[in-house]
C-alpha cells in the first residue's frame, strides 16, 4: 500500500507540473482541406449499387480538445465535406453497356456532416515541445443524403422507327444518422504560447442504410419502347437485390489550419 501511495503521489505531481506549464487545458482549431473517397464510395461501376461515383471535394474540421496532460486529451470534432458525383464516368459506362444509345446524367452532391468524440495522444518531437505529433481515435455519428439524380437516354426505337428519348429521375433521399468511426494522425507546431498551426490526416468510415436504388437503373415502364426489338427495359444491375442496402461512405480527409490555446 505504501508503494502504491508513493506511485500515485509521483503521478499526481507529474500531471500537476505539466498543467502548470500550460496556460489552459482547452484548445480549439479550425482546418480546411480535401476529402478523398475510399473504397465503394469512390468506385465507378454501374453494375454495383454501392459504387457511389464520388469525387474528391472540400472538407472542414472544427475541433476542441481538453488536455488531461501534455500527452492525453479528450477531443470533440465537427466535420463536414462535399463530394460531387462523376456524371461523365456514369455516361461513359452507360454508353459502353448499351450500344447505340446516348446518355446524359445530372446529379447532386454528397453533403456529409460528422460529430465525433474520442481520445488524442500527443508526443513532442523537439526539446522545446514546439512540434508535436498526435494520433486520435474517435466514434460518433454521420449525416448525409443520397443525391438527386436524373438520367436521360436518347436511342433509336425499332418499334417507332425513329429517335426517341426517355428520362428517369430520383429525388434526394435524406438518410438517418448513422454510426461512424475515425482514426487519424496529425502534426502541430506552436507559433506562440497561445496559437499553433496543425495538419491532420483522418480516415473515417460509415455505412448508412439506403432505400434500394441502384445507380445504374434504367427504370422505364415495360413496353413503352424497345431496344433492338426487346419490349422490356434493361436493368443494371439486377433488381433482385434487397429493398434496402448499406452504402459505404468512407473517406480520407487531409486538412491544414490554425488553433488556439484558450
């Protein structure tokens, strides 16, 4: 028991000494950067309903940290990103899959918000502790919407004997708040005792449930027109899939910004 009390006393004095060297236990920061889709979120395959055709886009991070000591902090992160949809890639794949038809695709963007909480570990890289490297693990929730999409097709109708056009449109579908997790690393350089610049690289993942809607669906009423004499619509992919599926929304976000010790 005596040895345990001595160890606790040493740890307490160490934490107290560290806190005495800092002006505050709280720090806040804001960063801007790029969100790059990873995995299915960035895949471009009209035969896969979970391929979101997402492009890299802008990202913003707002974070607050409560420092327990110079190594450990509790962290709160508010993050947002916007990823456009590669409609040119969709058009190219549609036209390869359906010979003789021409397509135009318009789509909204993936607008994503995240609220995360977790632990950050920091380690100084120099004697003056101006440069620090950190790692963080966080969990939270993600909110997004399935973008609105409109697919227009121009084709030659054998039954009509001339050029015809059809269009399919699906409105934006708000998705429920979904569990998300994040793992990342960062660098922080102290400009003054109260201000610093920071760079972060975070990988985040989530899988919100989406009402069944394959990106590559040609959802036309059977018998309205034919392609090469076929009176039935062509569906990409097979619509025997479940009525709901989970859309992976994974990304690698790299941001640079500034922060302040309060």
